[in-house]
C-alpha cells in the first residue's frame, strides 16, 4: 500500500513541539490538582456548617484559621494535606508559567498572538503547542476542523441542518480559544 501511495502520511511533531505540549499538559494537571484541593476544603466547610472568612478563603495567611477549625484530628490531617497540595500546585504553576514566558520571549509568533484581544501568555503558548507548524494546514477550514470549532453539518438529500460545534479535535486548543473569546467579549466591545 505504501509503495502504491495509498497510505496517507501523518505529521509527527518535532521534539520542541512535543516538549511544549508536555509543559502545557503539566500545567493543566497542576490546575486540576489545585481545583480538587480547593473543592475538598470547601466540602469540609459545608460538612461542618462553617462559614469561610471574608475575602479569599485559600489565602496563605488563613492557614492558621483552617488548622484551628473545630473538626476531628483526622479531619485536620486531611485539611493540612489539602493546604500543602494547594501550595505545591500554585508553586508548580508559577514555575511552569515562568518557563513558558522564557520560551515565549524567543518566539516571534507569540507577539503576533498577543495582539488578539483575550490572548495572554498561556493561551498563546497552548495554541502554538497544539498547532505546531501552521503551514501543514492547507487553509483555515482545516485548522478549524483540527480544533473542533467547526459547525456540525448534516446534509441528506434536500435536507440540510447545522448544529453546534463538532468538538472533534484537540481539546486543549479548543478550550483555550473559547476562553480567549470569552475574555475578549468581556474586555473589548467589538
């Protein structure tokens, strides 16, 4: 089949793109870890009918408040563990974003993406990691299909229906582009 040219070739990302994708995925894992720790801490407050203090309940200055809650000793161990997880994940996210910023400083495409409303460092790096070499897409429609942001279309005979987006593509790229659009709508009236 290969000799006859019947097999379609695929694009294999170069090592630098794979490394960047790994970095983006690691940041997402740390975000998920942070969210889970916060949810468990909130769940503890709900379980014991405790109102959180005013302001930011997960601020590092409030760790003593968390550890002085009227709960069982085993619950305090879990609370301390979640506070440690929260601190660790925030430190890792900051470290990863510092690495992203250092990488972005050497890529001229990042400055072009920054010009778009709603696009920041994380969005730009995620888009560049997901897309890789943009020249591999023959046109914009192929890139839209790759991201899963294209409109679902069903044509049969004389019937033509369209629906929501297909969601068949790179989830990280789609999520960042939707987030950038939501931010853009908030901050730019156009």
